[in-house]
C-alpha cells in the first residue's frame, strides 16, 4: 500500500511517500524525524483535533466556541460532532472551563474557548 501525503508538522511541508509492506511502514521524502512520525501516524491511525460550537441557554450569547484538548481518531469525528450538537450550556463559563470531562471516553476534555458572561 503506497500513499503520498504532505507533512503539516513543520513549515517545510515535505512531500512524503509512505509504503506499507508486511506490517512495516517506510517513509521517504521527510527532511526531519517529525515527518516520519507524522506519516506513520497518518497511515496507521490518523488523528485530528476538533473545534466547534455548542448551543447555550442564553439569548445574549446563543453559541459558545469549544475544542477538544487533544487529538482523537479521525473515524470518531462524525460521532463526536453528533454528541457536541446535543450539548446546551446553561451556566456561566470562562475560557478553558471543562464542559465534558473525558469526552466520549476518548481521553480528551471538551472545553470552552470563550467566556459566557451574561449580565
């Protein structure tokens, strides 16, 4: 299995070629070790971070931007968005406050990225 990807870990933007044979992954085209790690991760278990918004119960601040605190498997993104869409914040929060601890049992928290200051 051969896959070509562009590395996004550093500003070099290396064109990487990955090849998987008998469970072993080889990477070429990387200018640094980070590119090799990134390519292997993308081939074996791609991960993504997620930012979105959740609804609030406050007409003055109807949505609140949120993010997860780390990367999750790419295949979980659609399910994660469905779960996020179910959330309604009904308390005042500060940027960084945890909305859902251990979100979907994935080892990351869902946190606010803005304040909900309702006066």
